[in-house]
């Protein structure tokens, strides 16, 4: 079902152990963010066939799929996972979802995990439908409809524990992970996530407690890592030690490095439970590396991803 | 662009005025929720051609599209809008998104508004991509890719004001609305939305203040209604008066009536700014009305929607 094959006939390992094994095998904690903009794709390779004429959505979907495959092929040796931003595919309609499915397949072919950056959150019955969409399958009279086969998803916890439960249950059934948003890296995150509660804590600290509690039953016996992770904006590094205190065995997904202004060196507390405790995501700084250097896109992306891989690996 | 045509060459009215005009014209505040489950669709009409053989996702997508069109045709006279739950389409992959686009088109053909129940929320750059997906269009070398053309969307406010701003900007450009989640109707909503803040308020009250503030610049001159709405679970009716106090000109989207246990009579405070101030959503109680009565699905759905329409209209 994915690039992190179990390799035995034993029960499939849980998400925390699968993640830790993938990080160790690839010697990388880097997650390649894929946010394709059809107006800023890599040029097609010289000699490639031109686009097949057709409606704009189909053209854009095929171009995005080819771009994502090229980026994955260039960068795969330096990364452990890809993180497609679902909004960037969804905006191309059905052809965009086709491109997303093809991108998942390309990542799995290269042995990479797929973290679907979905940030879904809904009432339980609808959360169960999102779980089918992203992690499981949907029963139907003509046969089960397979979902996206992601190895992990991001989720929005605002609607509370029962809104996350169907996602976590589906993740446990497939050896996947759910990364809940605890504190994001945008300025507006201060509006609600930093709200001070009556007990003196911040809202994000309460969310962190919820994420920790939900993951306790899903700690991997090999790695000790939970299968419920946390999205933790790296632009607020002063929070990281407190985050780790509240969520000692939780994998952290750390956006905000590179283009958003975070720095790798500030991330050390993330790695307390092991290297897989801190996944560093980078999108524009890798995919757009050629814009600064003038080099050809694939080589520039590979070099930047490898630089980031080594810098992070040496820290942890 | 939708069923609520402006009818003049003047600038397109804002979302609040469009909503109020649609409610007045159709004499309905009822929103038909569409949560299609491919294993529980209405039977195809007698004499309809059987399904074209093919992969399960395509079969299910076509069946869901036909079901939604049949439900819309049955119920349209009694409702003002449809609210497709995006999870239920997304779980069928690209064919599901095709079915969603066809469902939007069917609703518009019948003069209905479309509220995309997306509950999206993301950092600003990704929120802008969701805005393109649901409300706008995406520039691409092969021509602009049109989005879903929804008349309104639901959104998750956890990431703060800057995460909602791109959605609201796109809504204002197209005469649409954004309904932010203020207090949902699931039990888990108490976990975070009801959290007590240091200033004595609940988190949902702070969210309500944010929604009110974001909508002040978008009040329609004709109706006084804001183009930023609020999703307000009707299973907590004791909160409604306080909600209205905090958001005096905000349209409320009220799920939880019917299958989830809310009652129409408790909703009166919602209608203080006019009938369009309270939209009552119902899904299973309409689409599944035949299961209790044994009648044929279309007639049972139409009768239940009309019963709900009249009961609500008389209240307001």
C-alpha cells in the first residue's frame, strides 16, 4: 500500500513505528511539500511531447501531475515523505484529484511516505467520510472505492475529540498517522490558538494535551512514537520545549522552515524522542531553489534537499 | 454564475443581500444537505438504463450524481439552497469531484444557492488556493480553471483571521458568503469551543466576535445581513440568544435539526435580523423520509421538505 513496506507477514506496524523505520532507512527527516501552482511549474524536459489540447482543467491537471512526478524523482533520495497540499490539487477539480492520485502513486513508487496536507475537521459522520477518502475505502454496490492511500494526514482539532476519532481509527487500521494542528506558523494563529484560558494555559496547550491523550494507545512498541502527531509551526521555536513536555512521544511536523522564515537549528527539542520525532517540511525552498541559483530545477532542488537533510540529520 | 441571478447590469449584490433575496423569492429558509452514501442511494427510476460497467469509483460517482440530481428535482420547490458535504464526494476521488460539479450545476439549474460544506481552514497561501477551488478560478497557461462556483462555503476559523481573509475576499468578489464554524452540534464541540477563557468568555464567544468583525464591511445595503455567516449547532439552543447578541447581522447556518435531535421551535432568536438570518439545514430527515413512511423517495422527501419549510417560515 505504500513505500514503507512491512517486509514480513506479521501485522502491519503502527504509524509511529512505520515512520521511525522510514526515517532510519532513508536517513532523512525531510518532508517535501508539494504545493503546485499551474502557472509556476518546472518546464517540461527538452524533447518531451507538448500538451494534448483540451479543456484548461485537464491540461493543468496533467501538467501538475508531470511536475510533481519530476520533483519527486529529483528529490526522493534526500527525503522521507512528500506532503501534497490538497488545496492546490482541489482547485483543478476532478483532473486535480486525478493528479493527486498520480502524485501519491509516484511517491510510493519511490519508497516515500505520503502526508496528505488536508487539515480536515468535521462532525463524526463526516470525519468518517474523510477517513474513507484519505486513508481507507468506501463500500459501494459496484465494489469498494479505494481512497487516496495516504500514510498520514493533517487534521484540524477544533471540533474536538469525537471529530478526530474516526480519522485516528482509520489510521490505526492502515498503519498511518494523523497530525493534529496544535500551533500553526501563520500570524493569525495567535488569534485563537494563543488564547489564554481560565486555567492560565493557552488554547494550544489544551490542544497539545488532547493530541497526547489520543496518541497514548497508539505508541509503537519499537520506536515508542505515537501514531497521533502534531503540526507545530517552527516560526515559534520558543514553544517547542513546552510542546515536547506536553507531548513527549508525539511526532512533530514542522512547517515554516525556509520560505516562511524558521531555522533548522532552533528545532532541537523536537528530536528528544528520536530523529523521527521531528519532521522538517520544506516546499518552495526546495522546488524553487533554481530561481535563486539559475541552475536547472532538478539539480538545484536535489542539492537544496540534500543540504537540508544533512543539516537536520546532524542536529538530531 | 448561479441561480440567484442579479437581473440587472448593476454590480453584483453582496452575499448577504443575495441570500436575503433568495429566501424572500423562494419563501424558504431550508437548506437541503447532500451527504450521499453510495450504498444508500435512491433507487434509479423504473425504466432508467442500468449502470455502464466500469471501475468502482466511476460507477459510484455517476450513481451519486444521478441521485443528487433526483433529490434536487424532488425537493427544489421547498428549499433555498443545497449544502453538499464535500467529504462524501471526495471519498470517490476524481469521479466524486465530477459528481460534485454536476450537483452544483443541477442546483443552479433549479435556482438554488449552493453552500459547499467544506470546513476548510489553512494558512493564508493555502486558504487562497481553497478560495480558487470553491469560489473563484485558477490562472493556468492553458486558460483559467474554473472552481466549483459555490455561492457560499463553510470554513474553520481555528487558524485565525488571516486564514479566513482569502476566503472572504474571494466571496466578496463573487457575491458569495463564508460561514465560519462558531459552535458545532457534535458532543466533542465542548472540548475546545466551550473552553473557558481568562476573560470569562467561552472560546466560541471569541470566535463569534471574530466572525462579527470580519463581516462588518460586508453588510448588504438592502438586507443589512453580513456576508460572513456562522455555523451554529441547533442542539445547543440556549446559546442562540447570546450568539445573536454577539453577531447581530450575521446569517446563521443551523445544522442539527431533525436527525441530530434539534427542534425548529427553539430557533426563533436566529431570525431577529430577518428570515434569512436563520437557515435550517436538514439532510437525512428529508432524503431518507421514505424509510419511515414506506412511500416512494421523491414524494416523501418533497413532503418532508415542505413541512419543514412551512414550520420554519411561520416561526420567523
